[in-house]
């Protein structure tokens, strides 16, 4: 399941489906959906040779989507010989176009591009589309399409503007769909992957998260050897699960460093210290570096520059703090796959860069550390599953995500201590009311954002001109896509009234009703 898996001949699973990554923002979602149905899945380079594929002995192959056009000269292409291996194939979006191109079908730009939900009309509900409703919603995101099928293929389904929305080869176990079954906006997408894995590939669904834990522990031990690992502990679920996994793998050769960067939520440092000194039997170092971080951010309003400076300061601090630790050669981080994708580090190397994550992209060579990212191929909900397998307490496993750069990316514009103080108070009120309304577990992430604008208001008999705070609450399964949470109006009213009345300097509260995409979850 790793982006760079073990040697093919040595992999421990009887059932593996390989995903050829052509650079889509949602490629890893494909692997995730396959794992959901109990089959191990690994991402591999799109140009993997047929001979390399054969050594993996996979049950099936999936060709992902991608941003390129198959008829453009520099576009990535697969080895055509993979279709001669007799291994079932599922092409998705670009993967469909690439599959059909190899067999001589015509692929061209469409006059009617499809982006968003579309109604799929199924005319053959056997095999891949078995038990899928004859009319169902799917998610489209394409400008090219298969213009004409040759005699090798037959159409299984269509939309109003895409005649060949799903096809299959007449003689070989090769299927392709123009839509994206991997995203949650395609309600029966998991059913399609289940059909592919079970009906087409003959899998039985034997893979579990415990298998990942066992595999990853062995991989960490093999990679680290007798060296010490320094883990950046933030108190969030990602770094906590990473630390627990590392503790299981290497025991007392793990040292955790918690950095108070001055960008934390209210009382966050105290909570982290009390929780992790009691729960983890590890070497914990707490560093007060607020002045350094805030100094770096003075006068900076560009979000990418904020993240870059925060990342560099983290590196400097880890270098200083770990200098006295014997045999510390590795730095562990709780990087998740959505971070990797949004930073443009997809396996195919041509994913778009959406935002810079301070813990993605490796470390400078002069630092002297090698990077260990044991959660790099997981999504948030999978990390929580792993946390449960590792036996972490529920209050840690179910904490809402908090960004590595902290409140710096929730104070839009220049970051100052007065602005942070305002935001901390707003955020605390927000979370108090969300918890009181029993909405914390039903929402995936809830936070306040201090906007770089002021608005006119009236308090008492006087005119005010003060800050605007935005409330963001989303629901999601994987954090690759998300919808805004329908918080009851009375709860929102209570939140707004408390913030305006209790936090000096705020006279307006607004609610963000943007989905991801097109927006991201964080504002910066």
C-alpha cells in the first residue's frame, strides 16, 4: 500500500491491486477505496514495466486519472504490454483514455466538458456495475473523452454529454470509466471498486489495518536499525499515532520534541504536556520558541511564505534540540497523504501544488536527518483506525485536526500576538459550543479564522469598526473532499453572540459554506 512498496517478490500479501498514478489529485483515494473493501493496494509509477508488474503478482491494476491529455507529446503513458498479462484492468478518467488509446480508440477534447455531478445511465449492470442503480449520480472532471470505440470495446453506461462513460473490452477483463468512483460525490463508487476487486479480480478481502501496522513496524525497524528517531509531537492525532507506532517499533530509541511556537490554541501546551508525559513512556522535550516564530512572521502576509518560514524554524529547532541526543539520525513526522497531494508530491510527479505544507518535501541535506513518515500513505480516518489498533485513548484519536503552522494560517495577513489572542478566545468559544451541542464527533474539523478586514458595527450607542471572524466547520471522510457542516442555526447564533459579546475587538461573525473542492478546508 506504500507509494514505494517493498520489493515485489517479497511483499507479504496474497491479494494486491496496483494503482498506476498518472498524477490525479485523487489517486490515493483509489488505493483507499480498494483498502476499504479489504484488499491491499499500492501506488506505483505510471510507466512501470509489464515485467515489474508481473513480479508483484497483483490481482488487478487500476490506471488513475491525471491532469494531462493522452494525445499531447509529453503526457505520461503506461507500458502497453501490461494489457497482455491477463490481469484485470480498470481505467479511470485519464486512465480510461489511456487504456482506450492503447487499443486504437480515438481520444479528443470534448465540446462539452463535465465538471461536477452528472447522471449516469447504465445499460449493462453486470460485472463492474453489478447491483448499481440504473440511474445514479457520478462525479465528472474531464475535458477530454473517448470519441469513438473500436470493435474491441462496448459501452456500459453514458451521461447526457458523454456517450462512453463506462466501457469494457469484449474479450479481456479490461474495464474503464470516465467518471471518478473514488470520490465521495459518487455514492456507489465503493460498490464499483468492490465489484472490480471481487467480481472481476477474484479477491476475497483479507487485508486489515492491523496488517498495515505490522508491515509498517517492520519497515521502520529495517529502515532505522539501532539509531534514535526524533519525533515532532504536536498533540494532534497524526503526530500522536506516529509516535505510538514508533514507540511500538523502536521503544526507548524514540525521543519526542514538542515545540511551543506561539501559534497554538489556548492552553494547548499544558494539555499536550500533561497528556503525553502521562500516556507515553518516551523521552519528551518541550521547547519554548514563541518569540523566534513570531519574529520570523513579522511583516509577512503571504501564506506560502508563512509556511516556508515556519518550516525552516522548525528545522532549526529540531537541529538544535537533537544535537545532544546520541545516534539521532532520523526525524519522524505525522505527514498524511492529503498533505503530500496538496503539496504537489504525488507519485507521478505532476500533481498540482495547492499549498505548501511545512512537513512535506523532505529535509535539507545539511540537517543531517533522514525523514521517517510512517503515515504518509494514510488518510485521517485511516490514521484514527490505526490509533485504535495501537490502543490510544479515544480523546486523542478523535481530536479534530490542527494544522502544522498552527494559528498562523488562520490569522489571514500578518500574524501578531494581539491578533492571535483574539483568535484564541474566539476558537475556544466555538469549540465549547460545538462540544456542548454534541456536534464534535459528527463534524470533522471546526475552527475560527480571523479575517484581514474590519467592518462597521454598533455596540450600545456607539459606532464600532472592528474585526470579522469566520467560522469553518466541515464534514468529510478523507479530507480530500469535504462539505460544509449544517450546524443548526440556534447553535450558530449562540456562537456568534458569545464571540461578539465576550471577545473584545470582534463585531461580526460569518459562516463559511464552501465545499472542498473548490475551496480548501483551511483558508491559507
